[in-house]
C-alpha cells in the first residue's frame, strides 16, 4: 500500500467512525471514483489577489486538479478537482453579531479541511456558525461529485452527489444525492435523496421531496459504482474538457473577451457566440456556450449557461445549469438547479423569479414562468408547473401552513420571501454587480487581476500523487 492509498484508507476509517450510528461504509462510494491513478497527477492552483492575504498550508494531502483562494489549511485530506473558495472569509478585528451579542474576530478566519475526501466539490465560505468564527471547519467528511458546502461547518458526514449543505452546521449526518438542507444546525440525521429542507426556527419551514424513481433517472448512486443518471452523464461528457483548463501553461479565455469592470475566470470554458455585459462575474469551472449575460449577472462554479439569455442582475448559484432558456432581470437559479429547455421547447422565466435549489425543469413543451414566481420540484409541462409553483405575492400572504402538491410550507410566507430577496441582493453586491466605477467593488472586480501559483504533486515513488508539505504566507 503506497502513501496515497494509506491516506484514503485513513480518511475512510474516520468518516465511518463518525457515522457509526448510521452503520455506513464510505469506502464503497469513494473508491470507484479514485481508481484511475492518473487522476492524482494534475497540479493544483492557489489564487493570489491584492485583496486577500496569502496564507496556505498543506500537510500530507493530495490536491489534484483543485483550486484554492483565501486563507486555507489542509491536512490529511484528499481533495480532487475541488474548489475551495475563501474570498469572503472574515478578517481579524471584524465584528460579527449573533443577535444582541457582538463578537470580534481574534484572527483571520481560515478554511480548514482535515481527514476528508472531497471529489468535484465546491466549498464556499461565509460561515454563519459563531461558536468559533475564526474557524471554518470541514473534518471527517466524504463529499461526492458536485456536492456543495456553502457557509457550512461540516463534521463526520457523507454528502451524496449533487447534494448541498447551505449555511448549516452539520454533524454526524448522511446527506443523500440531490438533497438540499439549510437549517441552521443539523445533527445525527439522514436527509433522504431528493429531500429539500429550508428551516428557520420560529419563522418558516419549506419541505419537499422528489419522487424517487423520477430523481433516479437524473441522478443516482449505487454502492460500489460511480454516480449515474441523465444529468450525471451530461456532466461527465464535458468533465475532461473543463478539467483540461487546469493544465499548466494554459492562459484561459479572459484575453479574448472584452469584459468591462467584470471578471471571467481563466478556468472558465467559453464557446460559441457568447456576450458578457458589465460587472458580470464568471467563476472557475463555469461553462458558457452561445450565452448572453446582461449587466451584473453571474455564473458561479460548475454552472452552465448554454444557448440562453440572462437579462441582467441574474444569480446562477453554484452548480446551476441553464440550457435553452431566457431569463428576465433578477432571476435567482438555486444551487444545482437543472433548467433544461430544448430549441423547440424554450424555457422563459419572468423578472424576479426564484427557482429553488435542486429544481429539475426538463421541458417537454414550451414553458413560460410568470414574473415573481417561486418554482420547485420536478417539472416537465404546464400541468407540472401549475402544481409546483406559486406567486411570491401569494406566498407572502401565508401565515400558518400551505400544501401545494408534495410541498409543505409552514410559518410566515412574508419572512420567507423577504429572506430570499435579501440574500439575492447580498449575492449581487458581493459579486460586484452594483459597481459604479469607484465604489461597491465585489468579486467581479477583485478577481480581475488574479494570479495563480501552480502546485505540482510528487510524480513518482511511494508518495506519487501526494503534494509536498508547504506553507505560503504574505510577506510581513
């Protein structure tokens, strides 16, 4: 057994120990995904900007094909083709306020990944766990392809393919494929495949679960096999081309696109007749083909915008995919949502629409979603849309409980709508959509001149595929 195999075996044991109550074996899901030894040989990249201090530590880890930004510390971890984006980490001296309490950070916040295996995973910071605001921790975690860990401390957990944990501290949990949870805190739970849970204690709860067979046609995972399904097949067909952007010496697409006051990552794939307006932010691993993004729109990690038009100030959250669609202004497409129109069955979403995380719209006929609508679930035609959508105005009137098809909402609809609207504005602001030339800089402006350190793995021997231990720091 070489050092790479020992690393994986140790991680599997720790994840299994943390999930002992669930009688779960992580190795039978991890090993089929890392069986190709060439998988380990791609360099990793660390981003440098004047706005973020250089601080990166690696100890006994494999980082093949991964991307890091911000203050990160990685130890005894296998991080493959994964993005760890710490561009919103809180800084020393910054005040955070849980209710009436005011906390001052003693040091810069750090993303710490320990004893974990993350495969094609997106990690974004902005943690809301104030039990230790300086430490954004991912420990004893196995995350399958295209899972999202967003602002969530995660410990002793397994995340299935295309799952999302969002602004939630998660301990000792199994998160199923295509599941989404935003609940503040979760412990010793099983979130079933396709289960969507958004919960703010004392305010509201949104709950929906996909039909099991319908979901399995798009995303599924069987023990001992790689994840499958229609969506997984689509993604895998482009996976190697996108990963090819991480080959050393490649400069990326930015030089060939005029992008006023915006940012197009050199690790984004751009094809066809693509137009990008001012203050657009396109993150690494985004895929744009015959796309038009209006002013202030963004496409985050693992997003696809294909044969589609976004009017402007549109948010496509991590993993969202938009194909053959036309979006009005300020449309929010949630994490991993799959909007799949056809040339003859285009999808139209009116201004101010909200597409819930993990929604699947596979249009079998032309679909026109009215402005200011909330959409969720599994939609193929107008009948499906009628049973899985609601105007935001009607939802804001809800006080108590409402059932719409298989969706159950309890609490204050007005609070739910306001929380979403506030979050969308926050995302636009952080991404630099409102930059006026001098003020309101965001990611679109701060990452325009990002440079990258190329970090190669050990090429051969017992430690082949592992990366040298290192520590990078800004000059004092």
